[in-house]
């Protein structure tokens, strides 16, 4: 069964019957007969083919996606049974938030790909976390507390949410002294995930206050919100990783520094079935090291593998 899956995946990746035939040291008619036998057994057409190229049918797309996952799982199973974690290989599907994924996870994967050339990485960026377990995702990068105890979550970086503003905005209207003062300020609100819109929670000394903030500007894009704060449009709650360089340069300043906001530590999350996967273990450890060395966040967390 896995030989059929491998054959079909190779055929799709090669893009033509002729190149697949060369790869397998067969004749193109032999490859065509093997494909036809597979389609006859399944009772559906998997590929549209011409003399020059092939393309997936809708059924072929489903078969290809599942074939890749199954072959990857077989790879993991064989490596687990043989207790060999030295050379990770196979397909690794990663999900991350849009802004953080562009700024940090994409560059981290670039280095990972050089160090582990036998791992094929697919990066999927979204404006909200995907639900795990998900057959199309192996590792999801997330911020804050993990609500699902059935998942394995490894902390890869410390992180805080901070309230910040441009110095110009504070010179014009003054700085808030207490959380309730935020109701009198222009607050830039991020509409992300399923969090209550415009509700900011601040804590001090065991007491938490929830403030309903307002402002003329709101968005679902963190980079847009950050640019608005830099341009003096109001107060923003944003992850330290996104704003550290602006705090250092003085373009942004922190407000209400005596108050804590909800946790935003960064985790790599994956299903329990992948706990002993070589490619997942190496990738998560790589992320921890990369973020500790190459980014604007706090000091890296200690390894707990």
C-alpha cells in the first residue's frame, strides 16, 4: 500500500510521466499503466494528463494530501521503533500567527532547512490559531495560556504584553496613572482571535481590573496597529517581541508599568501522538535556540526536553 502512495506522491512532485519514469528507471508507458491500475482500483480519476504535463483532479488532491500525511506517519513510526532520532526527515507542517510568523518563524525555518535538509517544511500563516489536532498541521506556534490539556505545549520563548504609546501622544494628552484612566484615552484595539473586543485586563497585587477601552482606530492586523501607535494615534497593548526595538529607540514608551497584563509566553504546540517525533523534537528545540539568539525578546527559556 505504501508503495502506491510513494509512487503517486513522486508522480505529482515530478510533474510528468516522463520524469517519473526516469526517476524510477521505467518506461513512460509502464508508469502510465501503473497509474491507471491505481485509478481502476480506486474507481476515480486522480490525474488529468496531457503529453507534456499532469494536474490533480479534486479526488487526486485529497489522495495526495492524505498520502503525504500517511507516509510521514510511517516515517515517524519506523524511526520510533528503531529508536533513531539522529536524522529527522519527512514532511513537517507548521502553523504560526501572521506577523510573528513573517518576522521570526519564516527566518527560523530558513536556517532549520539548511541544518536538516531531509525535512520538508510547509509553513501556514493565519490570523488566528488553528484547532489541534488537525491532520494538516503538526506544530502550531501560539501565544499565552494553552486551553487544551490534551495537547503538548513546549515553551520556546518568554514574552509579555505591554501597554505602549508614542512620546508625542503622551505629551499631548498626558499619561494614564490608573487602569480606569484608559477609558479617557484613544486606545488602538486589535480585533484578534476570540477575545472580548476592547476588553483589557490589568492586574496588580492579586487584583485584576477589566477595562473596556475605546478609540477611533481598530484593526485585525498587528502591524497596522503598531504603525498607528508609532504615528501617535493612541495607546496599544502589544507583545514585547513586536515592540522591543521601538522601546529601546524611544519611539515608543511603556505606560502603566506597575500593572501586569494577561500572559503571552510563546509555545510550540502539537498533538500527543507526535511527542516522540524526531522532526518535531528537532524543530521545537531549533525554534527555542533561534528565538533566544536572533530576536528582540527576553532571555531564552531553559530546555526541558
